[in-house]
C-alpha cells in the first residue's frame, strides 16, 4: 500500500480540479441557479436599530407588476426555533426566526420579504414597502463607543499561577488596552438560498451558499419539524464564507417558508448592503493586556482581559484569550472574557475567531515589552518559547515556531533593522519593520466517506463536507489518487450535499485533517473488495492469497501477474466495487497539544509629507504540518495576509453613535485592500509532516495566515512613526 511518509501525489502542486468549471462558468453557485417556475424574493430591512415595528404599508408594493406575495410578521407560518447546538449539529447563526415578533434588534433586520416573478420586480416592490417604527432611545451603538463594562463569563476564563501577584512585583511591565472595530466578512458571494418543495411538500431541496450542508439540513429539520431524511441541502460551490456561512441565517428560513406557502421554488440572494448588516460580522473588541517580566526578558505574568460584542438577540463570544495560555512559557497567566450586547446584526465566527483579535493585542504588547526591555522582539519570543503546551502540560504534536521565526527573519533581512524609531529611510519614505507570531488550533472531527472504483477505470469519492474555495475538491482527489494509484484526472469528487456520508463543517481549518483519513479508509476498503473480486475463480488472480497482491498505478500486481482495475471488474461483469470508511481523532488528543504556528515579518513605508502609509513587504513562514497541495495552501496564507492588511489599516463597520445604524454598509465606504494596496507577499510553508495529527501529516491552513498579521503591521508602524496605535484600523488620521 502507498507509503504516506513518501507520497507521490500528496504534496504536489496539483492544479485545482474544479478550476475549469469555475473559469468556464459551469460551477453552480447558489445565487446563479435557476429552476423552472422559480420566484425571486427580496428582503426589506429595518431602517432602525432598536425599537419595534408599528405598521407596514404594503398596498403600493402589492400592486406592483409581478408581485406574488409579501411575507411579514402578520403573514408568516408558525415555525420552531432550532435548539442551536453545536454538539447536536443544528447550530444556527441567529436563533430568532424571521418575522417572529415586532421587536427590532438591529438595523437591517428583516421586516418583510417581497416575492415576485422576477428579481427586478421583487426589488422594485421591496423599495415601495413603508415601515413605521417606534424607536427605543437606549440603542447600544457599539462596545467601543459606549465603553460599557459588560458581563463577565465565568465559564470562559483561564488561570494558572498568580498572575496579579507576579505582575505587582515584576521589574518591567506593560499595561495597555487595545481596541478593534467590528469587521465585515465580505465574501465575494452574498448569502443565498434556493428552496424547492417536492412530492407535494413532503420533500425539501435547498441550495444554500453554506460552509455546512449537514448543519443546515439539521437546523431546517428542527425549524420546519421534518425528518432530516426528507431534506437535501446542496452547496457545491461557495464564493467563500470566512465563517459567516457556517450556520443558518434567517433569510434561509424565510425563503424555505415562502416556497412552501406559494408552492413554487423561491430564490433569495441577500443584497450586499443587507448582507453587511444582517449576515454576520467580527464583533468589536477591547482587550487589556498586562505583561510582567524580569530584566532579562523572562515573562513572569500575562493577564489578558477581553470584552467583545454580542447581539441583543443572540449570545456570541469571540474568545480573544484563546491562544494566550499556550502562547508563552510563563508560570502565571489569567484570561477573562466579557460580552456587551449591542444593536447590531448577530456577530459570528470570522476567520480564526478569537486568535485574530487576541493576537493583535497580545503580539502588540509583546512588542511593547521588547522595547521596554531594549531586547530584539524575535529574541524575546524565542527566550520565552513554549516548548510544550503550558496550558495542558502536554508535549506538542509538532511545533516548529522557532524555525518559522528564524527562517522568516532571515528571508526578510531582519538583521539589517535599526531598532531606533524612524531611523530607516528611503528618500521621502520612512521604513518600519515589525513582526509577530501566528497560531491557530489544529482540530479534527469524525468523518465518513464513500468511494466507488468503477469499471471505466475511474474512482468516485463522496463526502458531505464542502469546498469553500480553499481547494477541498483538489486535496481529496489527491488523497484518493495517492491511495488508489490512479491519476488525479481519474478521480471524481462529490462534496456539498447533506445526504452524502457525514463530513465536517468547512470551518476551524479542520477540513483537510478530518476528511482525508476517512477518504483513505474508504479507498482501502474498496481496494480490499477489489482484491476479493480479483481472486475469484476465473479472475486474474484466481488462487492467489489477497495479501500478496499489491496496488500499483491503477492495477493489482503480483510478481508474475498484473491486471488493471478495469480489467478485473470487467472480467467479473461488475460496474464497480464500493468502499466506505470513517476516521476520527483518537487518544492522541489526550497525549499531545495540537496547534499550528507561524511568523509574519512586515515592512511598512510611511511618507509623512503626503501622509501615505503602505505595507510594502510581508514575509511569512507557516508550520501546518504537511501541505497536501502547496499551491492551494499558499493561496490560503496569501489571502489571509490580504485580509490582515485590511484589518490593520482599513476595515471597520461604522455605527452611528446616536442610533446604532450602520452607516457604511456598502463596499465603497467600507474599505478593503485592493490590488494597488498589495505588497510583495512571500510565504514559506515549512514541511514538517505531523503524523500525530493524522496519517497524512496535515493539520490545516485556512485560518492561521490571518493571525498575527495586524500586530506585525502595527509593530512596523510604530517602528516607522513612533506612534503606537492601539486601535484598529490604523487609518491615517491616527498617524497625523
Ligand atoms: Mo472559519 S471562522 O471556521 O469559517
């Protein structure tokens, strides 16, 4: 059997197997689907953030051409809330059902859904719906505008040693508070649902842009009180998600209900402006970091106190202190977590939730400590290196952060840095160098997969996970090709349907580590079945012991015989042999700490004459075990670095301090980096396969690239300008 310590296809830069479908427009993105008889829904968003709906004037809209129906609080079926449990696979992003009552909790909350024959008709009529509201005057506009203290979560803190006492006596300390404004996920594709009831309403087929077809299927089953088996959820392609498509949102419930009420398929694509109001956000955070150290740089105390926003309707916690207990070898560490309810759309996980916010604060504070100690920040990090996991006491499965730090420093040219503020110049520009560490959890979930080895010489692989643009189709094909000895072109991968064998959410950077071992088990199972067929009377290997048969390039071989899979199946008049497999994390999770690591080095250039700040260069080394496909893996890190530049310099959701309305719900006023903002990005993927995580040696790569980027940029900005900006984004007015 194939040796995964020295693979042939795994680890190669295989071009994306879905690339052609995407480039030629054959990829079936939900928002672009069309089925016969389909109606279009267009939601009407609340124009206030806090209060209640007094009346809806619908007559004008009702008489518009093509309008079929308008759903709202007074005209909507009684449904059920989902229990909203991660463990039971029915988690939703927002528990409240659409139109459930007349309370308005945030700007952009749906107050009606207009359904019409065409998209244009639905939109035109939606604009004619007039809502009247009663305002409540105690709207909470944002955590950072209010400076509210929040509710302390008893179950979300961590403590070892006596951090407060150690801080008191530490000769060198840092005590600073860092703020991050709320951000939008802003995926290319907005939330979208196409719902179709079949068999006289007995069966429901939903196309959804989701990172979790099975979760959405389960949640719909709860909401519509149906057996899970009667619902199919399909998500073959997603224009990314970054976490806001992990769990079901109210637009999907409204769409499914509309299709049932009207007896016709209905599609809703949430308009961009509404998507930014009601489709998820990374909540704002306020984090106080206290560090204590000896004069030689040894950390003696870390205290990380976080407050983040949640919604009025739901409880979401962005655990900023997630990584802190494991980050450094330090005997005394505490983290606390508070939440404040604000009148925003419900926040949700956004790419590396917790760590992304948390490492901005922690890794900025470590930089401030390095300056206070007059110590190089790379040396300070290596000096306090956590060689085992200080939180669990367990050894790491594999940790190459030291190599990330030293290798990236070398490629970047960190040695040439003059630590004096503003000392490095290039004509009108002041150059700043900054760096930070990256880390993200390396989880794994149970998974099942099914394969068919077919008489036409192809291999079909099915798993109920999704490819959210990260390359899952491709790495699954590579794994199946590796194990079967068939070329990648002969592998057909089916993902993104809830009725396929149970696969994981595309979240938490767990998909590869979770899915590939199950696929491998299924391929082995099929090969086992094939050997049985091959040794039947009259077959090529009649009389041969199955264990002496080897697998080689799409054929079974012994020392003197060889037959391709197709020949073996053909001879027995079989169309295929099937295999099924499952895999789950085991005891190793009790023996080792699992995390991924990295280091980012950043050069910024600040031109004070014209107040121009740009990121000129990013050099990163990332340790995620083995990259199954270094091309798609590198794309993930590069994309994450772009997102980190946005977080550090540009992105913020602006809420009106008077009434909590979102004032920049569009992509011209909400600024993201564009091509002209792009630096040189140089990503190195270290190649230390982590066979304790799974037989492929792969951890996961979707999220880690974002962690630490904003801190590295803020640290570089300080080096260039002397200004320590502890409030993201670092927009220019903060530097002037
Ligand atoms: Mo990621 S926030 O788990 O999509």
